[in-house]
C-alpha cells in the first residue's frame, strides 16, 4: 500500500508513492514490505518487495534506485540503473531520465520527494536530523537547478517520519541546533518529563521554504507510533530488536 501527496499527484508526468509496510512478503520484524537492501532480511524477500513497489510506480524493478544513505549532504545525478558495483553512497538523488524511480529508505527519518514537472526534473532526499541540519535539502535543490529546475516551480512533499510527540532528545541535541541558529529553538518543545522533543518535519518544512520552495506538503503520519503501517528505528531500539525494516518513498518521471 502506498500513500500519495496531493501536490505531486497534481503534477503532470510524475509518479510517486510513500509506501507503508503493508503488501509485501517479508516476515517477523520485517513484515511485510521491507525494501531495505541493508537490512538482515531475506534478500529474495526484499527483492520481491522492491519489485512490487516498482510495479506500482510503473517502472522496471532494476529501474528503482536507492542509495547507501549515510546522513550526508551528498547528492547524485543519475541517468540509468546502477552497474554491477551496486548502490552509490549518497542521501539525495536527482534525474531527468523518464522511467527511473528515485527511492529513499527510511525508518523514522524524513523522506522528501521533489519535482519540477515543467523542466522534467525530479529529486529525492533522505533527511534525518543530521542531514537536514547539514543542508541535504538545499544540496538536492541545487542539483535539480543544475539540471534546469527552478526553485519557485519545484513542488515538494515530505512523507511519514517520526513526529515531535515521539522524538524525545537530550539537551545536548538541542544545543547542537542552537549553535547554528538561536531561531531553531522553535523546533523544540518540552515533553511531559521536561526533556525536549524535536520537530523534524517542521524543521525540514522551514528549510525548504527558506530555500525558495513555495509549495510543500507534509504528510502527518508518525512512523514511531503507527506500528501497523511503518517501520521505526526508535521503536526497534526501545524493544531491543536486532534490526528493523525500511520503508520506501520514491518518485519518477513517467515515460
């Protein structure tokens, strides 16, 4: 099952989806649509899950591209499937090639899908707190601009991720943001025990607007609390589980 953003659905020639964990073949803690190549799940099950997602996006399984994400600001321009060396290290992907689906894998971090349908440019970014603070969203926008996109034409949608209610952090985490800007204090709210909670979604939304993106749609789902629908790294850690599944969000230009 996949969720859609109304703003991207309204764009011509754009296919996209924020996939839930439902509708796959994986079992146990990976039930069921685990699309993470880096998980310890059965590789055949992951391959089948990714093939099912690719079909829903209207692309060939080998044309669904995801990268090895490492919370960086590295963004790659892609024009074809990965070669035998496999996925590249990056946290953002952009393309002008129809029929290539750019995918982001998450389990609490924020997936961001972007499109300038007039220029025929799409992008996808993986925005955990470190990447968002470091500038992965701005780097992805810059990469799209190099391909002919214009920021004020770009439509962006942020998908399911950990919400502020579930994202308790320590004071040192908050201090790291305030070192960059005192204005970032507005993205922290006190929890019931007095410890701060971080609004990752709101932070990314503000960064996109500040970069010049006029239309940003934010899907509200909280990956940490909605266990039946989403994988969550934080939830897995709280339970002492050895691993966790990864949800897929992807966008492509239709052929």
